[in-house]
């Protein structure tokens, strides 16, 4: 895979928009679409649709419709569209990729099912997890973290710190790595120096007062 797509990776759903002044609880989709387009215009390199957790949409039809709208925007800006966890919907939409956690799927079986039709990202937060699939071509990249404590995921694992990225590289983990979890713009240089290929953020972009400036800071780090 082209690891440059991991450089500035936005993860978001409607639940990540509810703190914004323009958020309308009756139409949360519009707030997400507007923020996503701002981020795409600013230069994000990848987008993961993650409609999950408290305050997220629950109606499968609404979720699919919103996913299609997000995917359409991503195509306009030639940015990969990744689906979080929902393999069936990812296949239905012909998404560019699917991202799964350690407890979501058996990754080897998922790779057989996907058959190279889309990228597979896997969350890792221990050396053992990273070693398990380091030589397995079915996993294209690792989401490493949470680097710092995060409030965007209720079920987040304990934070691992910036040094964990360097530790993985020193232990021979050579798969593309995107760091995630509580990351702010000032953390990006150290994470890249430690060996990350990019950073994945939720709140840093979604709650930014100036998305263009925030994305530029990440890209120019």
C-alpha cells in the first residue's frame, strides 16, 4: 500500500460533531458532511467512517446513506474512504478499506473474505499483537495506540505513549503505522520521528476552530 495515505488520517462520525455550535441533533449528518468537506479541502490524506458509540446513528439505513455521502465526498477529493468495523457495508459500498480492532474479526479469515479488494487496517497496542501479523500480507497497516488517553472511544485500551512507536520499530515491526489516540498537532513531529507514518485524529480536527490551519500543521510537521 501507499503509506503516504496515513499521513493525516481523519476518523469521525456524527457522534464527534455534537460539541460544535452548528450541531443540529435532528440532522447530525449535515454537520459531519460539512466538517468532512472542510477537512478534505484542507488536505487530509485518508478518512475513516466511524459511526459508533453513544450519540451515533442507530438506524442501519441512515448509517448506509451517510456512509455513501461521505464516500462520495472522498471520491471528489481522491481521498481513500475506510470503513470502521462494518465489513458487510464496506463490501456493499466497495470501500477502499476496512479498519478492525483486535476483538472484531479473525484477521486471517477477513483477508480471505476480502481477497485484496480493499485495504485492511488493524488496531494494535502491544508488541505481541504487532508481531502476530507483521509478516502477514493480509494486514496492510497498523493503527497504533491509543498514544495518549482519549475521550473519543469509550472502550479504548490503556494509553501506550509516543515511545511505544519507536519500540515497535526497534523490535522489527516494519508494517506501515498510523498513530492514534489523544493526539494533538504538537505531538506530530515526535511521533513521525519515532517511526509513525502518520497520525489519525478525531477531536483535533473535528473540534478545531480552523480546520485548514490544523490540517496544514499536521501535514507540515
